[in-house]
C-alpha cells in the first residue's frame, strides 16, 4: 500500500504522504480495536460470545476486502495499466 501511494506522489511531498498514510492506519487500527472491543461486552458471560461475533465480523470483512482486491486487480490487468509505476 505504501509503495502504491508513494508511486503517485511527487518526491517533495513523499514525507507528508507517508505521514498521512501512517496516521490513517493508526486511527483505523484504534477505531477497529474500539469497535471490536465494544462488541465483546463488559459482563463475563458476554465476553466469549462477543469475541466470537467480533471474529466472525472480522473474517467477513477480510473476505470482502480480498474479493474487492481480486476484482480490482483483474480490471487493472485487463485494461493493461500498471497499478504501480516502476522506478527508472
């Protein structure tokens, strides 16, 4: 992801782009922990059930992301464009 992002950014803005990407990753990770943690519940009997639900949701989201990536990669290959420019 970092390579793909920085390939489309001018060299003088590469540091800013990298910092924005890192901040977005950190924020998304924190929100993910908060959301999945809230599903776990706060009562001992609910924790196991909540963690199971969190795991199922995470697996479904991962499968959806993998399917979207496969579809997009197929479209890029069929159109003949390179997703990442190779350095000279």
